[in-house]
């Protein structure tokens, strides 16, 4: 029995989301040390001294979800682009009977 099926490539969403999260974490790390994250003086708004680790944590709280969203959006766009390259192929079903 022969049938027609559509075949297309699709991106692995988990890979794009994972790379987006890693990119967000890397961005938080770069921003922490590029702008001398952390101070030795008290904040005027809160009266607290923030260490570089705390600044990195705060930036990571925003950077990772944004990176996940960007990675997901890129995967969806790539999926839409690859959907246009759908091919039709002929497949053949074979039934194999074995004796138990």
C-alpha cells in the first residue's frame, strides 16, 4: 500500500530556548563587570550595599527570561520559514506477520 506524506525539517525548540537562556546569562555576566557592578557605597534608594554577585543575580533574573523569549521567537520564525520547504514523498507500508 503506497501513500503520500509531507516531509520537512523543523528546529529543535529546546535547543533554541536553552541557547537563549545561556545568552541571557552571559549578557548578565558581561553587564555586571562591564559597568563595575556592585558598590562600596550605600544605595540612596534602599540604603544597602550591593555586591557584584547580587548585581549579577538581579541582572540574571531579567536576562534569562528575555533570552528564553528571544530563543523561542527565533525558533518559531525559523519553523515558519522551513514550513515553506515541505516536500511530498511516497511511502510504502509493509505488513510483516510472524508466528508466535
